[in-house]
DNA sequence: GTAAAACCTCGACTTAACTTGAGGTCAAGA
DNA sequence: TCTTGACCTCAAGTTAAGTCGAGGTTTTAC
């Protein structure tokens, strides 16, 4: 990827082309198209039907990336964005609420992962999956009762 | 799913059919076929070309499920299994080594997730992605240098 | 001995999150 | 003006981890 030309010191209100947004956000042009199709970002069009982005979109994209990075699926990000003010640019308070919600989700996920880690060690490491204490154990005398087999470890509340 | 018939108290060396394994492991028959195609499990065939599993395969499947549950992809599970003794049944020590390796991986993942959670809060929550201290910030003066954009947060070492 | 249940293979479909390519248009510099 | 390079749309491909169905065989139970 060569560098996208940037025409000098941009006036603060200049709209950005899709290539510029891609370069600055580190997201591929195709991904931006994709996000737009999914309703995660918006753009206006110029006379020649090319996308033009307001600078604020960069923050939105940064938030998308951050959320993705911690494993939040696009669908959830989309849902969270729906809760943001309709068309006015979200302010500090808006973003703060968003991050608090995700923080809670992450706390839960971390906690779950810690539990799983410990169980994994007990279960695989014990060398005997037939021990009564082992959650991994699948007792011969208790076959799949619910059609979904033994719920090893814990069910994913996602 | 109706219950699969089990012909009384099975002799300990009887081989299991795919349906029995499915019922006991809680894994669908189609998934067992899939795992076999991927080389994660093995079976022999009877005269009529039907799969027959040694009892030990149940443990292997339990380990697959446990690993999957903590987010380890099948490809990695497969790789880990390659390190197990070729055709002899893995013993306690073998499984112990495996779980230790995964434990380490999980420790890393948890640690990373904790860091990300804290950064997420600082970055999104701060209400100003342009602050110098914010890792999410994408400075105007430092455009994507390596063709992959700013490495927000931290790269995934998986 | 026959019917139902379980099994077989193979190909197509599913979701997520994109990428790649084809075929065509728009914009900017020499 | 002309030629790139950036952009457009839309369709199809990709990976993971399976599921589902069709069409056909084997086993089991009565």
C-alpha cells in the first residue's frame, strides 16, 4: 500500500475521502464499504458519487476497532451505536456510557475465562477424566439426557 | 434426539458406534465426522464400513470440547494432538503437558484481555480520542506507515 | 424376513467479517 | 487531453466449525 496523498495541512472541516479514512484509521477501504453496508458508519456523496466522511467518523471507526479488538462482534457494536444519539455527533457522555457497558461485559468475560482456565487444568491435567470431581468427566451411567450432552464447564451466556 | 440403545452393561473393551459416542460425548454425529476429517479423532471400521471407536476416544473428545470452550481453535487443538504419542494411548503425563501448555496460553489471553479492558475504558470513556495519552488516538500527523494502519491497543500474538 | 433405525458419503448451506475481482466511472497532474 | 490512480457497484470467494439433506447401505428388533 503506497501512501495516499494528503493535500497539505487540511482545514479542519474538510471532508475525507474513503482512501484517506482508510489510511488514517488503518481499516481497508473494502472494510469501510462493508461497515457502511452494515450501518456502522455513514458517509455523504460528492457530485461524482464518491464517499465523503466527516472527521468525527474517525472516532467512530476507532471505537469499532477497539471493541472488535476485545472480541465484541460487529452486530453488538451496531446495537450499541443504535443507542447513541440519532444524527448528532455523540459527545463525551455518550461514549462514556458505551464504554461502561462494554467494560461490564468484559469483566464478565474475563471472570469466565479465569474459571475456565482453572477447570481446564483440573480436568485435562488430572490425567483421569473419570474422577468424580472432574467436570469434564462424562459418566458411563448418565448418558446424554437432554439431547445436548453433558454441559462441560459452563454454558456461554453470550 | 431419541435415546440410543445401549445393550446392557458393556464389556470394557467393546468398541463404540458413532451414535454411542455422540450420545456420551454430547457431540453431534456430524461433528464427529467432521473431527475425523480434520484428523482430530480416529476410528476403525467394521465389516459394514461403520465407524467404531475405542473408549479412549471419549477422553480425546472431552479434551477437544474443553479446549474449544476456552476459545482454542480446532487447528491449534490438532497441532497440540500431533505432539501426543503417535498411536499409543496418551497417558496422564501426556495430558498434563498439554494442559500446562494451554494454561500458559490462557494466562496470556486473560492478561491481554485485562489490559484491553482498561484501555477501552480510558480510550472510549475519556471522551477525547485526541488526547496524547490515548492509545486509540490516531494522530493526524502520523498516517499509516506500514500499510496496516496504527496498531491500536496490542497486536494479537495468537 | 422385513421394517425401522442407524449408518455411510458427498455436496451444499450457515454466520462473521471481510477480501478479491470484474467491469466501469471520476479526478488530478503533466 | 490523456493517462493514471482512486473510486464506484455487485458478485463471488475465504475461514471456522459445523449442520442439513439426498440417496443409498447395514444393523437390529420383532
